């Protein structure tokens, strides 16, 4: 089993997410090993190469894993009771940006690694759809983690950083930052939340049991089995992630004929 780098350190991520994976393994009567990947692209590679059987991953990472190795989404996580979230771009609270993106031209922008849905794919897609090349419109960098980007914005190392609303909420809830230190200057349309994914060729009977076990988690159980504000799962499949796939095709990271398999 594998999980992406959702929290600032691998230890933080393991502590927050392992109860869920332990529960799933117990429900299907199997032992398990949990791997926390260092980047979003890494978890896609692990599924595609058979190094992981089951993963909790970002939507874009899943779409990449499906295109490259036939991975399959079986459930979508709920956050505050909803199966959707938003990509955001944040700035320091005192940064004057009345018009987006006009007032941000020439500022320092950092996006996350290219395997991140909210941190790279969706902002890149939005810029492309609006006729903007971020590499020339801004002082551009990419490749940082979500946690590093928020901190770098607050510390003045960059002016703008991509993130996702769930992550920013978690930073504030844990006391890592104060709500009055940052502001959201851009927000995407609703995006499908993280999928629970199995690799290509995974045992069909166990896959069905894993899906049932995830969907059966109640909001009360989620309080102890899942990170804060995650409230359970709904059954889903690839159709829930078509808009992510379309964005990947639009920015040139996926070929349409590959994505359509």
C-alpha cells in the first residue's frame, strides 16, 4: 500500500494515514506494508511498475498511473462531507492584488511538482486556457512540495504559491500558520477528491472487498481512522476523473489516445 506526500514529513503522513490502511487490510484479512512516497509522480510509478497494489493518491497522479500502467480508481474520499476540493494560489496577506492575474504579472510564482493535481496541473491548465505562459508571465519555478510553498510565501521567499484548500485548512488547523498570514488570490472550479486506487491486474475479489470496506466507513469511524476533516468515501471509477484527464491532455502531458484506454 502507498500514500502520497500529503503532510510536511513522511512521518507526519504515516501517522495520519496508516490507521486507514491498517483498517482496510484488516477488513480483507491481509497483512500490509505502507510506503510514503516523496513526491506525487513517484506513487504513479510505484503503481505502474507493480511496487504498490493499493494507493491513496492525488487525482492527477492517478490519471498518470492509469495512462502509464492501467491503474483503476475504486473510491473517492470525502472531505467535510464532500467528494470535491479546489486548487488555489496563495499570497501573503498584505500583498496587493486587486485584479487576477493582471496585478500579479512579474511576481515570483512557484508551482508544485508535475505530478501534483492542484499544485501543478490545474493552475497550468488554467493559465493555458487563459492564454498565459506562466514561465514568461511570472518569475516562475516549480517542483516544491505544498508545505514548502506555503512556508516560502509566508517567509517572503516567493510571492505566490500553489496549494489546495484541504492542505491550507490543515496547516491552519494544526497551528503551522495563522489564517491572517495568507490569502487566496485564485481558486479553481471544484475538482474530484483523491481516489483510492488499485494497480492493473489486482485481484478482483479483493478489489471489491477493499471498495466495500472504504465506502462502509462512517463519519464517526472516520474520526479515528482518517486524518482530520476526512469523513469517509464514496464508490467511484474513472469517469469521476475525466476532467483531470482532459486537463492533462490540454497541457500536453497526456496523449488523447493513451488516456482513452
